[in-house]
C-alpha cells in the first residue's frame, strides 16, 4: 500500500481519491468503549469509476464481491475485527487489495476433453478379463 492509494499489480492501482472511508460504531465486545468510539470502518470503492482498472478486472471484481457490491457498481467492505481505527482501516484496504488481486488474475484455461487410445482401452479390458478369470477359479471345489 502506497501513500497515493493501493498498488495491486503493475498497471493496476486504486487512487486515494477513489476510496471513501466512513467510521462507524462496531458491534460486539469492547465494553463502554464500543458505545463511545467509532472504530469500525466502512470502505467504499466505486469500481465503475476507477481510472486504473481494465474492464475485465472491473467485471470480475463486481462478480467476486457478491453481496458486498451495490447496484451502482460500488464495493462496500466493512472491517470491525480490531479495536483501533488504524488497524480496521488497514484491514479493509488489505481485503479490497486481495479482492482486486483475485479479480486481475487471468481466467483458467478451459478443459480440453480427451479420450483414451484404442490400445489403452484394450489393455484395460484384458486386465479386467484376467482378474475375472482369477476370481472364477476361487469357486467351491467340487468332489470328483
């Protein structure tokens, strides 16, 4: 993470002015402090307006965000894991960077269907027949 935003990969970054942070009160443990101090952070990133994201990364990021994406093309990340604003702020930014990193990975190559060769099929059937013959010989011994 740099001073001027988040560096995801070479050529892919998020500028500081594209991020919107809002500090909110966290739920959960923390005693009286939880009612007084807004330590949780809500990080908003408008993917559709991002200047340094290629189109395929934008589409993939919104897909990966799932419930965290709004209809307006905004990703909302809430971080309340820690008791300080600084730690929650860093956590939210790290989670956004991880999401964008996954979105920028190239898609996996499609699987190419393969078929076994004729020789492989024949060998498999021959071994099956051999095993079958062995098992047939294990039958009851009949008196002569």
